[in-house]
């Protein structure tokens, strides 16, 4: 089974899997029905301070990745999140949703790479 990421604002490309929002803030303008989420795991997202520092500036992305990975390593909910992902991957796809406009430089990309190394 596959671990995927998808922007929540796009028409769902894939409804085949466990859909989990990995942003700390609820995406503006998205209803809970439209989101079609199975879960919202906001504590795995970057801290408010890191998110605000990064500001989705591609020039800060490499440093953002390093800082976010350090936060993930220290996150007390990391093992719970990892177990959740493992359990759902055993049954099917897992789709992590995010709200960022930049589909290349965002926390979901970092989180997916991070999880793939641990799985």
C-alpha cells in the first residue's frame, strides 16, 4: 500500500485510502464534509513558531526541513502517529492532506519523506 500526500484544496484525486489532515490549522473555506477526512492529527504539524518563521518561503525550505525533522524527533505524539500510519498502511493507502499552496515546499513533503525512512 502507498503513503501519499495531497493538497486539500484540490478536487480529491484519490478517495481510496485513510485520509488524514496533517496541518495544525483547519484549512480556510473547507467544510468538514468536503474535506472527507478520517482524522485530523494536528499535533504532528510544525509548531506555530516554525510555521510562522518559514512562511512558505522556498529559500528557507532546507532549514525548515532540518528544524521540522528535529521537532518530529522530539514530538511526544510521534510514536502514536507512526503506529496509526503503519496500521492503516497494512489495510490500504494513507493520504496525508495539507493546505499549503506550494506543492513542493511544505511540511507534508517533509513528513512523507520522514515516515518513509522510518517505515
